C-alpha cells in the first residue's frame, strides 16, 4: 500500500510475557514516567527501585497469568491487532498501524516504518477517550520523543479527546446494549473508569470533568433511571487520595443493600486489558460476592465491535479533512 497519509493508533502497551522479569521491565518504564507518577524524581527513584520493583512484578505477573491466552498472548495486544486490522479494512486507502508507549511494537519503530514508506502526513488516534496527563499526554511524549530521532518529520494531526463525540458514545452504547441483551435485567449498573489522584485534578487535569461528561452522554442514550446507576473509579495505586467513589466500595455497598446482580461497564478503556478482565472480572467480582452479591456481569470494552470500528473511522475522516 502506497499513501502519503497514514493512521497511527497509540496504545499504552503490555508486558511481553506474564513473568516476573517481563513485568519488572514493564513496570520500571510505566511507573518511571513522570506523567504517571508526579513526585520528586530522586525520591521516587528510590521508592520505585527499592520498595516497588522488588515485590510488585511477581504480584502483577500472577495477575497477568490469569488473563494470558496460550495462543494469542496478551489480551490488550491481541485486541489492538484486531482493531487495527478491522480499521484497515474500513480505510483501505490508508496504511493503518498501531504503536505502544511501553513494550512492543514500540511507537518509535512503527513511526520509522511509516516514514520509510514515504508517509508525509500522519493522523494520530490516542486510544484514550477522556484526556489525562497520565494517558494522553504520556502518549504524546512517547510520540514526540520518537520524532526527535527522525530527520524527516511528517505533518501531524492528533485527534482530540473524544469523550463527548457521538462516534464514541454511540459505539459504547451499542456495546452495552448488546451485552445486556444476553442477561436478565441487572439490579444496578456501574460505569467504572480508571482513577487518578485527586491532586492531579486539582493541578488542572481535566480527566474528572471528561468522565462526568462521558457518563452524562451515555446515560442520556441508555435511559437508565438515576437510582439504577453509579459512576465510580478503579485501579487505585499508592497512598494518595484518588477520585471517588471507588468501584469496590460501591460494589460492597450495593451487595449490602441487597443488590444481587450488578452490571459493570468500563467506558474509559477502549480495549480490554488487565484492569478490565482481571481487576473487574475477577477481583471486583470476588469483592461483590464476599459482600453478599451473587452475579457481577462484566461488559466488554469497545474492542473490535463494528460500531467502534466505524466510530474510529469517523474520527479519523473528520480529523483528516483536506488530507483525505
């Protein structure tokens, strides 16, 4: 395929294997990112290398082993490939690639391949609907750092956060409705988003506002009564106060209030990964059951659902006006 314009999907990344050494490499890069952990660098270097990396890689490896597929490997990598392949079919006139901020294929390698192909214009889609410095800005850092090593820099258009865009909201609504059609009516619905420390929001990170607006757009489309749904935050790390309410606390409360069947969707994730498959589908399910609940129904992420492939196509074509 020859085209002067290409599409690059930016995704966080995944360990190469569900092993302690692979997780140590992954966590060293992930937790070493100053966008992810805003702390004095020298102090954090000692905490990371002498308190976290000696123990956490083995713990994380055990979790990854629960979700790792013998044939396809990492769910996030496998599904990202499916997304890329489906989007390529939807945009046959453009090369479509994906690059990882951490792990393989690294964004720098993919960028070099596109430049060597003669790409002069690049439309970049960060796989994060809601903006946060911990995700979108970190992805931009990885992209621009890679560009610093290149002699020929393509013109760039980066798709802005799409937390309110109908292409995203309609796709997420379709995924939720398709999944709900498989089960009896739940007692309660939970929309669980990845959390960030409160101090990040206080410093100007707009993530919490984006989450509220995404939630409002989804509820408007789904028509859930106010007393039937809760929006919460998951994936806490460290001792700082994070955005509330916490997903596991909500699930405990719902179980104690007699809610037996709860449906949990994760609209902040475009691709199923450890935080959705294991954290929600295994750990949070156990929390809910231990508190008296019976069935936690985990909704898949957008993944390669046809409505999301069409949604990504819409975002790209809109951003590419005048180029395509």
